[in-house]
């Protein structure tokens, strides 16, 4: 191989390795965000009305066992995510840092706080069967069954999608069209599905969910984002422009403010998060 080709191949390999590490440690951002939400960091900073120091944040959190170094690491991750500004010019700050929320906590972090409380509250303890509608390769269903092995899990998606889904004990892959019918289950989670369809199609899907769940105890759990709609290239579905432009936080906020009409016979459909 020519020297230039070898160099290009090495660079590509290094970039690939870097991307793998980036993907592996991506969860750190989610964990840091979860900590900030649970510790109400944005609310604390906001309540001061100006940038505040790490020890001010720690003192307002008020936990006797709080580790300042760990808090500093969390805040640095969040600052890198551009959720907070770090101002190294402020005077009187420990480690020369002061933090300012980049977002209005009332608009976003409290929504996240609410989201973190609206996970599937009743839990899966009394649930016997779950169908993940549009579940793709079944990764969500696998996680649910891993955590709750008593559950009979069905991963439902288009036939060509489930054809390549990996086998997992306790999870059955079923191919079909959610616009036609959905397999029966106690609970139907639908993650990142509804935003992609017109209101008419969403109503069709919800009606099929309604038929698939027990009348009194069945639940549909929708996890999704919102935004402005545009016509999709296939002429049937829709896409939301803001999915590509806005941050996830503001998408969640917009979604939670929007009032998507639910068909009148959907009284047992529970919209959650
Ligand atoms: C954005 S992906 C979401 C996948 C998964 N729920 C997640 O959150 O990672 C949308 C999924 O819906 C599936 N889908 C699209 N049309 C469908 C239909 N008519 N019936 C069943 N599944 C469908 C797609 O194949 C795809 O796996």
C-alpha cells in the first residue's frame, strides 16, 4: 500500500476508534443531566439571578455528603453540553468558575424533572405482556424484559425490520403494520413513533392500540417529541422540522404544551411523558 493510502487508512481507523469511545461514553451526558435535574441545579442558579459559584450551588443543594469534586465534574460536562455558561472572569468564585443557566429552568429543567417523575409509575410488576409498537430491532423490549423477566415481550415492527432483529429469550418479534392492527398486550409503549405521522394516521394507530389492550386496565405509554409539521417525501407521513433544529429539551417542552386531540373512545389511553 502506498504511504499516503496507509496514512489515510490509519487516520480512518483512529477516527473510527474515537467514534466508538464517543458512543460508549455518551451516557455520561445523560447521567450528568439526570443528576442536575434531581439536584435542582438550574433552579438553584436561577434563584440567585446571577452566576454563582460551585460552593454556592453545593450549599443550596444542602446535602451533608455532597462531594464538591464530583459536582465540579458534573458541571463541567453540562457546561460542555452548553446547558450552563462557565464564567472564569467572575471574582470571588472557587476554582475561578461561576455557573449561569443557559436555559430558563422553569421552561426546561422542571419539564425534565416532571419527565423523570412520569416514568412508567405503576411499574411493570402487575403487567404480563408488553408490545413495543414500532420497536425496531427490539432493543427497548429487550431492556424491559431484562429488567422484568416475568413479562411476555413482543417487538412489533414492519416485517422487513423484524426479519433482521436479534433473538432474545422472552421477546417475540412480530411483523405487521400498526395502521392495520397491533398484537394484544397489557401495555403498549410507543417510542419515537407518533411525531412521524399525520394526525389522521396517529388516530388510526391509537385506535388500533385501543383494540389491542384490555378495556379497563390497558395502557399506552407514548414517549415522543413535538414541533412544527412538514410534509414528508413519501407524501403519507409527516416530519417535524424542529426535530432537526431544536434541542431535545425544547422539543420535549413544546410537545408537553401541545394538546394533540385524542379520539373520544380513547379514554383508557394514557399519554405519559
Ligand atoms: C423512529 S423509529 C423508532 C424505533 C424505536 N421505537 C426507537 O425508539 O428506537 C420508527 C419505527 O417505526 C417503524 N414503523 C414505521 N412504519 C410502521 C408501521 N406501519 N407499522 C409498524 N412499524 C412501523 C419503523 O420501521 C421504525 O422501526
